[in-house]
């Protein structure tokens, strides 16, 4: 009859060990969840502040102020159109002639 009692005792001890281990894992997981919730709140606050900063940096008044004060840019008095001459290609032969014919006929330059 003694061997049966010892198996019961071993089973109860193993059960208690498993119970303590599971309880420790639950506490550890709860602490990790709390830490991650706090980190999430920090990141959401940082995201909100960054969005506000971005919208401030994108405003036209701020960009103009930075251009004038920091970079020394000014608005020109008058606008001028400057024509840049088209670069001549060194194509020759059939493909160059075909390209020139298309450019002269329909006005499409490629």
C-alpha cells in the first residue's frame, strides 16, 4: 500500500510545480502587457506631436519665411522665359531621317 501513496504524493508535488510555473508565466505576461501598453501610449503621443510639427513645417508662410530669412531667396520682380536650344542628335542614316521626317511632318519630337 505504500507504493500507491508515494505516487499520489509525487503527482501532487508535480501538480503544484506546474501550477506555480503557470502562475509565474501569467504574472510575467501581465507585466509585459502593461509595459507594452505604456510604450504604445508614448508612441501615439510622439506620433501626434510629429504630425503637428509636420503640418507646421508644410505651411506656405513658414516655407516662405525660411526661404527669405535662412536661404536669402527673394521673389523676382519680373518673370522671364528663357528658351533653351534643342540639342541636335548625332543620328544619321535611315532612323535619323525617319525621326526628322516625323518631327517635321507632325511636330512630334522624340
